């Protein structure tokens, strides 16, 4: 698998393209804007964008979905039926499986930052959206939501192996182990 | 050439780290690079978590998006290094020199930067919760880092 990380102008959110060299297919995780580098990356690797997974529906994660979807016609997977005003091909809930190019993934629901936030877990890595960052967690609008998010992170993310790489919605990557040991919000 | 900020291909061989080396996205977790001359090397997005970089010369190195968590950077030279969006959680960097380093948007919970020289560093949007900055020199640094619950006794500003 090849992974491209794109730091977007829209609130410096991360978008990712996970590509399979064998099938020449690609999965985009979040799409905060339509960045011309997406297509350059796909062309450079001879890949076709077949899937988009949306972690949550804030604009910096779905703002470019409509134009990217219109151009590539991917299968769109999200928790909500209409992320960014686009009809999802498939809606998912906590515990659902997600298959991409033979890679078996799992969806976990981590509400708090937004009610519709889901993380995508593949073996050895997790795309966490704005649920978990290096040294921080997603902002919430109340103490109750913060507690809800904290419980979901502990139950569904911190139970992963320490060496699991966490690709976050903003900022650098991290691992579950690093966050377990150093994230002040998870103590 | 337009390209992603970071491209990772796990099938790529691990490069040899040296001056000016291209180590983008390299997996160097726990590597022993103590005292090495790594001036100007490109470690963009590299995994250097837990690495021994004690006394290493990383002047002008690019560590954008690199994961340096829990690395030993004591006495390392990082002057003018690009550490934007790097993960510095739990690093041990007491006495390190970071003059003019770019630390924009970096994340350094529990980092030990006691006695570090950060004169002229860019700390815009940097977050160092629970870090140790005691005796660090922040004169002429740019930006106001988040130092919530950090130790800042004797910091020079």
C-alpha cells in the first residue's frame, strides 16, 4: 500500500489517499477541499480513486467532496447519509466492516467532536479524523460530550496495540502507545 | 512539482542516515544515531520515535511531520531545523540547541526542553502541554506556544 498525506489549506486539515499498487485502486480518507495534487498523485501512480471514506462532516473534512465525487464517481462511505451535501453510497455504524483492496477494515464510532464521527481501523493503522490527535483530542461543545468522546477513545482506540499508527485529521501522525503515555487528555 | 506533503511506501528500503541524506518517511524508530552528522538531511515524515539522537548534528535538517516522540535529543544541534508539525511528545532534549528552528504546529506533550536554546525559534501554534522548559532560552522566539501545565521556571523571554 502507498499512502499520500495532503495538508489542505482549509484549516490545515489532513486528507489521505491510500493506494493499492496491485489493484491500481485508491481510497481517500476525508476531502476537505478539492486539491489538484490529488489527481497528480493518482496519475503518478496509475491509480483510480474508487472509494472515499468520511470520518465526520465538518467542512474541513468534506468541503471538496462534491467536486471530487463528481469527477471520480467513487463509492462514498460515511456515518451520515449526506456528507457535504453528497449522497453517501453506503452508511456505516459502529462495528461495521470496511473492505478496500483486500484490506479488512473496521469502523468505530467516536462521538463527541461531532455526533457522526467515525474512525477507520485497518491492521496496524487507524484514520482517526478529529477524535484523537498527537497530544490532544477533538474539541467538544460541552463537558458531557468531552466525557462521551473520552470514553469512546478509551474503549475503541486505546484498546488497539501500542504500535498502531494513528493518522490524524490535523497535525502529525502518532501511535496508540505514544498517546497512551503522553496525551494529557487521556490520563 | 505538485505532490503530497508526505508519501509513505513501506516497501521502500530504509536509507542510510548521513549528511544531506534523503530519509523521507523512513522507519528509524529506536535507531542509534547518537553523535551523527545529519546536517541538512531530509527526515520529512520519518519515524524517529525512541531514536537515540543524543549530540547529533541536525542543523538545517528537515523534520517536517516527523515523529520524534520519546527520542533522546539531549545536547543535539537543531539550529534552523524544520520541525513544523512534528510529534515531539516525551522527547528528552535538555541542553539542545534549536536557534531559529521552525516548530510551527508541533506537538510536544511531556517534552523535556530544560535548558534548551530556542532563541529566534518559531513557536507559532506549537503545543507543549506538561512540558519542561525550565531554564530554556526563548528570547526573540516567534509566536506564543501553549504551555499549559508546563514547567517554565527560569525561562528567558
